[in-house]
C-alpha cells in the first residue's frame, strides 16, 4: 500500500494541505519553517500510536487538528483535540475497524526509519537497527565479551607483573634444592660458646684461688689441690668456632638462594595460571563471537554485503559502513528502510537537500524498481520542485500531479 492522498489541517505549522502524489518520488519543498517537516510528521502520526505523537500537535491558536491518509485499501483519519487524539480506520467499502490501532500495527513497519538518519546514526544505533531487522541480537555476546575482556585484561596484567617479578629475582648458581637446617648449626655454635665460657670461668677461678692461697696460708694445701684440679682442666685448648661459623654463613646464603628460587618459581606458576585462564577466556570469546557471526551470516539481510561485526560495527562489502562510499551507504540505507516497511510501502526522508543528484537518482531508481513511495523534504524556493509549501499551505505542485 502507498499513499494516494494526504489531507492535514492545523497540524503543527500546517494550515490546510492536500497532496495527491503521482509517482514514487514525492518531494515536499519550500523555505525553512514552511511546514515541510509537518507534512512528513503527518504521515507518521496518522499511522503510529499515540505514544509517537508530540505533546502539542495542534497548530498554535487552534483547538483541533486533522489528518487523513487514503491508502487505497484503507483510509486512516486521526483527529486531535485538547484531550488527545482519536483514530478511525475504514476499508475500501467504508466499514470501520473495531480496533483501528491494532489493525494498523499489523501493517506498519518502521515508517520513522529515515535512510539518511541511519547514515548519521552512531555505530551502536546502527547495530541495534540492523539487528532488529535481521532478527539477531549481539547484545548478550558483546556484554559477555566485555566482562571476559576486562577479566582477561586483569589476568594478563597480573601475569605480566608476576613475570616481571620473576625476571627481577637473581638466583645464585649451584643453589641446593632444600633449605639448610640453621637451627642445628646455631645450637652447635652455642654449645661451643658455652664450653669456651666454662673454660674461661675455670681460669678465672684458678686465679682467684691462687690469690686466696696467698691470703690464707692455713688452707694452702687444700686450695693448691683445688687449684691443680682446675688447672688441669684449664690446660685444655679452647675450640675454634670459625669453621662452624663459616658453615653457618654458607647455609644462610644457600637458604637465601633457595628462597629466591622458590619465589621465582611461584611467580612463574602464578603467571602460567593467569595466562592459561586468559587463554580460556579468549577461546570462549572467540567461540561466542563465531556463533554470532554464523547467526548473522544465516540472517536474511535486506541487501547483499551488509553484515554486523561485534568489533567494527555495521559492515558493508567487508569494510565499516562509515567507510563505504556515499552511493553504497545510500543503497544500503534504502534497502534497510524498504525491509522495515514491507506492507505500507512508504519511506520518509528528512533533510533531502543534503542529497546530491547522484544520490537522488539512486533513491529514485530503487524506489521505482521495488515500487516504494519516497516522501522527501527539501529546502527550495523556486517553486519548481515537488509540492511547494508556504505558510503551512501548498502553493505549487508538480505539473503531472496538477493535471
């Protein structure tokens, strides 16, 4: 179905308008503020539910507004008052539908889908629009990949840090596998020190007794005997602990080497574990992405060469959509718009003045080939292009439509 007639009164900037399109390209021209956008809004508001209509659709100073769309098989009428909007849909025989908005909902697609607007969308918006048309949803994949990406990033960072720590640890050569028991060596040294202390104490006592002998001749014999006894023990040579001390120092150094190697091995183990887990996350992301790519490949895209890449966004013929030529972007956007409106074959294009002659020709060719009606808003004051509006009314129309 296409629009055979549009009537609108007191809608936004419109006073009263009647447009009878002839052909698939319907250009709405005029100066800025003449009411061109209001005409395109009238098309959408007649068909869409109340949620899609702006808060103040009625022209300033008026109490009521009206839209009528004749689509051949059905006639849509929407009346606006201060209390809201009222919809009436009748068939070709004049019989009214009991649930008019539900009936329209089964027919309309995405009449608000503007091919030029799609070109200007941000990457995330383009992906969402294309996924909706193709019936695929990469959001769970992107969200899961984002979580795994951040986790993998942290793991790789931890692995890198652990490897850096390991590389910074210099392990001496010929380090034994096990730590030396320092406590036994420490006890042996202490025992020798105790023995030496006893020897020195005996020498001191012998000297003290010798002094007492001089002071107490009466006890000389007894003290001499005691002295001789102590002297016999004191005559022993003291032990040399330097060898044990050297062994202890060597053991301390060896143990430090063992500790360093254990620390390095632990860091390497930590790095290996983190890298293994990161590899598993990479594999999960790759499998998840591959499954989405299969779903996209099997989806019914509106034009050959159009696809979705989770990393690069919407792609066309193997390159990001934003890098495609203007002609390719126009063709792809038009194909998307047509796919979004399979029943009511009407597409609205705002800012048509931004299109060059080649782009307009491409749109016209596709519209004629696929039998779609394109309503285009253009800024023009010559009165020679399409239906010209001035102060909310049509003041000129194409010659073929006027005949």
